[in-house]
C-alpha cells in the first residue's frame, strides 16, 4: 500500500466525524474505509468474498496496492484491490479522449421541402452520402409550409425513403419527430467509418501541434488543440447536440 496516495487523501479530508466522508467526489480508500467488512474484489476482477476490512487492508499492503471502495451503498460495501493512482490517471485520459472525440463530431444539416422533385432529391441525397462517407452525422429536416403541416405522414415517408437509400453508409440514430413546423431525423455513419474519421482528425491535430512546438523550440510541450471549427452557411433549426458543429445546406 503506497502511503503517498492515502496520505494525500487524508490531508484533504475534513477532520470531523459528523461529516459524511463519501460526500466528496473521490471514493474512500485504505484507512478511510470505516466499515467492519467488505466484499473484496481482487486486482484482476476475481471475487475474493466477504472479509474483514483489516484483512483486506493487509492484502492491499502485501500487494503494494490500494483498497478502494467501489460500491459504498452495497451491503456489505464492495471494495477492490487496485493501483488508485494509475486508475485516476487512466480515468483522466479516457475523459480527455471522450472530450476530444466529442469536439471532432460534426453534425451536418440538409433541408428538404415536402414536395421535392426527383432532381433535387438526388442532389440532396448525394450530399447526405458524401457527409456519411466523411464520417459525419447528418440532421435531415423537412420544412412544412401551410397545409402541409396537416400531412406529417408524407414527411415520414420521405425521411424513410432517404434512410433506405443511404442504408449502406449509415443508419438512423434519431427517429423522425416533429419540431414545430419541421420534422427532423438524424442519420449517423456506421461505427467503423466514424471511428476512422475521428482517428484521422486526431492525427491531424497531433501533427499540427508537433509542428507548432518544433517551430518554437518546445517539441512535445504543445497543448491539445480542439478540432477546427467548420463554419455554417446558415444556423441550423431545432438546435444541435453539445460539442457538435452544425453546417446547413438550404433547399432551393
């Protein structure tokens, strides 16, 4: 059991017994676990069983690991043997990657009129296919005018037709729904295509960061860059998901 991790947490703990310790964001570890017994899980995920907390702490010390309470509300609480410092580092890296992938997600927008001719439909379908091939999601919007608002089933048929036509490139992530005078649907690229696009953008960002740091004589110290913003010709209606840029193409 490494004293520096437990010492750091103990130094930040409130020194009063009437304050619930698990109210802080981090789980209780080592001597801060003040229960008679725990259901112990080994470092590889194996079930050890219910043991006295003193025995669990002894096993953690012998293995040079931490005893971490992972399910405080269970009866008895579940604790796991792990390297808590390594666990926190890996969790931070996963969170950073998740934020980076979210920033790389681009939501395109294509607008249809309910009464669209064959040529315009083919053109707009081509745009949707191009976006999906590029690894981007597409928000498809049908704009109802006048009495068209009383025929939502026609909008449903048009969106379903489009989804069927591009099924080889993507699938419906958000089913058609009415949003005021519009009906919207989101189509996302198949996972492998989206992951490949995200990896391509990540490598591009890393290359730019490396070039910048080399230019200033500080290779390896450049901060992370967010994915370059893509400007929209027209603000999308109905809003976009957090972390997603939106681009729109208005039907003629």
